[in-house]
C-alpha cells in the first residue's frame, strides 16, 4: 500500500526533528518521545508516537529533482524521469506506476481489482494530470480502479461496481458475448491500446456484481466507534476504506493526499499554521490504520509505504514557509516484512543531507517489489518492444 503525500512534507517538522539546529533553521515544533526508547518525532504526531513500534522511519532518502511533476513521477514509479526538473504531465510512454506493474506481473484470481487508487487525480495547477499516476506504456487495461469521492461524506457511493436495476446476470453475459464478437473483428488491430481496452472490458465484467467488492466499499459495516478512532476527516475515512480493501485482498492500494482536507503539503507559505491543520488528521488516521491492521493480523502481510516526492528546505523563507528540498527527506515503512520501532539512515544536524545509509527512490522501488514477491530485476516490455527493468535500484537489505 502506498500513501502519497502530494506536495512534499518537511522532514524536520515530522519525522526528523533537529532541536539543536540554529534557531533560524529548527522547527517551531518540539520533539517528543515515542513508545520506542531513543526515537523522537514531532509533537504534532502524538498518536503515531504511541505506534512507533509498528513502523520504521527512513531519514536518508535523497535525489536531485526539485520539481513536483517529475519528482512525483519518480516517487510513484521508482524511476527517474527522463526530463528531471520539469512539471511534466502524463504521457503514453511513461513508466507504469507501482500498482500497474503489480497488476501486470501478479494478477489476482479474486473478484476484486488488482489496483485501486483512493483520492482525486493529481494536477500541478491547471495542467493535465501528473505523470506517474497511470499504467503508461502498459496501456489502459492496467490502470487502477479510481475512487475520487470522499468516504467521509454521507453521500459516498462507488459507482460502476453493481448491476443496474433490471439488468440480470443473464443479460450481462449476453452483452459480454456481443462485445467479444465485436472485438474479434478488430483482431488485426494488434496494438497496446486495443489490447489494453480488451483487458479493461474483461476486468469490468468480472467486477460487476461482485458482492465481495461491494461489501469492501461499504463503510456502513464499520462501527461508529472505529470510524471515530480513524477520525471523520477525508484522510481518516479513506484509510479505513483502504483497510477494508486490504482485508478483501486487493493487491495494491494507493492513497493520494491531494486536496484532502482542502490542503496539500507544499508549504511555501505559512508553514507552521498549515501544518497545524494538516498534521492532526494525518496523525490520527495513520496511527489508527496501523493499529487496526496489526490487531486484525494484517500488518505482517501488508507493506505500507508513506512518502512524498521530496522534503522541505532547512531554512524558512521570507513567506514563513519552506521550499522544495530533495537532497534529504524522510519516509515511513511498516509491515510486509519491515520490523517496527527502528530508524534507518541519518541526516546531518540541520536535516539537510544524509550522513549515513542514503537511499534513492529507485532503491525504495526495488525494496518494495522484493518484499511483495516481485523480482526487481524482472523486465517488462514498453511500447517500442524494449525490455525495461521494473526497478533500477538495489534492495535495501538493512531495512529487514
């Protein structure tokens, strides 16, 4: 499972506090002790501090891309963008996002989608959708089932997973046979787009009427007490929905924090007032999610990766904000073979640069694939017929 914090949260204000840094650089927030002796995080994350034995913090992630678009592509695919430093948008030749690779290499036989994205499509301003969010050169048949609506809303409903009134299973089967006969007439059109749409149709028919899937998306099956524990924010209820999808054996779920709670993590201005709004629902929701997974016996078999595209500058700017900083930032991993209660890597006294065990996004990708049972050295074929390795980095064996 991938939790993507679009905009890039500051490492020094969340996971890597530096109380001994110069006053012009250190966070306004204070560090607090966690459940694990020797590990401190910001005082804005008290619930996660009590769950610190369930996750590992990596404090030494680094790359060189300062722009949201290309850096987000790297975070969501594990591949360096061919045009780093650009606010690029999605293209047919993009490398596929994590869930699309999982869909291609390890399809599920359960009546659930292989890949679900919870949260709206991410954009940089008024531009088209960001690169890194879709199946790229694998074609649309490997795209996610996307649920953009707010699960915290009373009107939340996932369309397209139930048969319309008056449409029987028999009529649905007839429509599927008709579509198959039309597709056979197009068999000379042997290209990725046609193949992708055929797979998309097959998956759609397979999901229609799936009681297992409908139940997974029905939050009314949860008690008010548990929903309150997660928090009634969009992020909290999205995580609760994600837990239900994990329980239903959906292979990969991605959560996009994109305008959740009417804000993002790009704190160029008013860094501390904005974080005081962002961090409470984040803290409450993620802490409840990790505890809930663990208590249900699901955490050991579920890899949780929480990251942004980069971190924030050590120095506060003239607008009382922090700017983009890919040279050093933090991320969190839990479950799926990752021991909890640990710190991996270290940054210098201002959280500006790694000083030990630096890792790159492509190393994270290799590690993720390794832990979910996919050989990172495997290749997939792009639109030009060229083999591409699913990950270019090295497995971070020191994490487990």
